[in-house]
């Protein structure tokens, strides 16, 4: 057993390639993260959804204070900075129930929180109905923990009035795992009166299912709508077992300094805490201090700096690319990624990605997002929007020229 409490047989599964693994010699990419690693070497990296834009004027002031913030981190307790981050985060997100409960567990990344959730599922032999499409590291983390998966098509939840019945008809797994807003589509069940999410929660309550919610892109719902319903009140009042994962990593330009928050509800709290401490002691107080300052800045500016980048680059992408070759998929929530459907039947996502890469533009093919049916993903590509606008405009010009080859 490792120091993190992972047994040898689980570790051995990490060494086994998944079913749709790429070239064994390493020339291809086995998953989306490997694509994103390659894209880091590309002039126009539109692959990963991490934040690569410059600082806003107010954020520059935080950067100028980094030495001061470092020494401040030495002067207070770990608990002080954890409380400050939790308080700022849930105040920004308008989640008074989560703020009052004060039980979110902090880690360095959402992947760590997801791994803890997967460890729980594995320990209890639970199967999972995972939304499709979704970012494939969720699939990989669950499979690497040997958690059985079944696909839960996003479209089956599109009509809130029918969501309960569709789940009752189609979902046989022990747990329901949703991403809201979804990456890559921007689909959400939690907007407005949360009618769709209420139906999912009702299904889980009636049928004894665990609900896992990935809210890592929820900041964009907040930026778009100016508010966010109190999802934790709904979850707590229902009495169901649930896990909710939040993250700062896709929101602020922090050079990948970030913090994830994992909240367990129902009967799970003690066991999830024990699993979490087997993986991690704490997040750096300096990181917590810096991230909290960015969150507090967004409270002050009403998410203005986040909203500006997404809206400007989304409009640029739509104006440059929507046409005979690519169809912009209008999201329910405008997140930091744009999802395009490929119109010509002869053109696939894999081929288009190769052509764009030859012109130093790296986008992600939809194949990996459709983790149970990669062929469906050949009709889509994803474009990351969290980039400096001038660089993004140049990338769109390059993409437009490639697309013109297929308009004849």
C-alpha cells in the first residue's frame, strides 16, 4: 500500500492502457491531456481550458504584492487561510448553505478531489452513470480505479419535465455523475429554478442513488447570469448522499496555482474525510492566500474580468468560424470553451485537427469527449477561449484559412 492509501492492485491498473489507447510507441495521444501537453509546444494553443490570458489591472496589483503575500502566509495558521478561501469562494458563488456548513475539503486540483470520489466508489463496488460527452480525464480516473461505467447521454436530461422518467428508464448504475455546466457543451441543469437538477435529485432520493456533481465550470454560470442558485440547500434538504466538486483552476489567470473544494453530504462525510486525509495533508497557505485574493477581486468586480474574456473570444470564434464547415453550438452557459459541429460529412474531427496543427493551431477533437462512442465525437471540435484576445484573433484567422479549403 502507498502512503496515499492506494493498494498495489489499484496501482497496477494505472499501468494498463485503456481500450482506445493511442500508439504504444508514444507517437499518438491516448487521451485529451496528452493532446494538451502536445499543444503546449504549439504557437496557437487552443486545446486546454486552463487560463492563459493576461492579468486585469486589479489582478496586476495582486501580482505586485506576491512578496508581501508570501510573508503574510508565514504569519497566520493554516486554518486561517483555509477558512478565508472557503469563505471567499462560497460568498462569490452565492452558496450560503455551503458557507454555513463549512465542511469543504481543499486540495490542489479537481483531479485530486475526483480521485478521492473514485476511491470511495471503488471501495464500495459502485457502478457509475457518467454524463456523455464530458472531458475524458473523468473517465480515465474512474476506470483506473476500476469503477464500472455506463454512459448517461446529456440529451436524455435536456427536458427537465422528462429527466426523472429518462433516468428511471435508462440508469441502472449505483451513482449518477454529472458535470454542470458541462465541458464541452455548456449544458446545465442548475440554472434558473434548477428544475432539471431537482428532478435528478428526486430520482436519486427515490432510488437510493449516490449523486456526484462536478461544478468546476460553475463560475461561468455565475459570470453569465450574475447569480447562482443555492444548490447545496437543495442537496442537503433532499437527504441524499452526494459529492460536489468545485474548482478555481478554470477561472483566474494564476499560472495553474489553484484549489479544489470537495463537499460530501448525507452519510458520506466521515468516510470521505478519511479518504481525503490519506491523499493530502493540506494546500500551500501561500497558494490559498493568493487564490483567495483573486476570488475576492471577482466579488468586487462582479466577475467582470472573467466575463469579458469569455464573451469577447466567444464572439470572435463565432464570427470567424461559424459557416459552411463549422456550426457554433449555442451553449446554455457560455463557458471558457466553444463547441463546434462539423457540417461536411467527408470531414472528421481527427482530419481537421491534423490540418489545423499543420498551420500551428491546436484544437481538441470531439472523439475523446464521447468516451463510450468516439465515432460520434468525429463530428465535433472544441476550442479553448481563455486566451489573450489579440493572440486569439490571430489563431482564428489561421483557422478560417484552413476552413476555406473545405468550402468549395
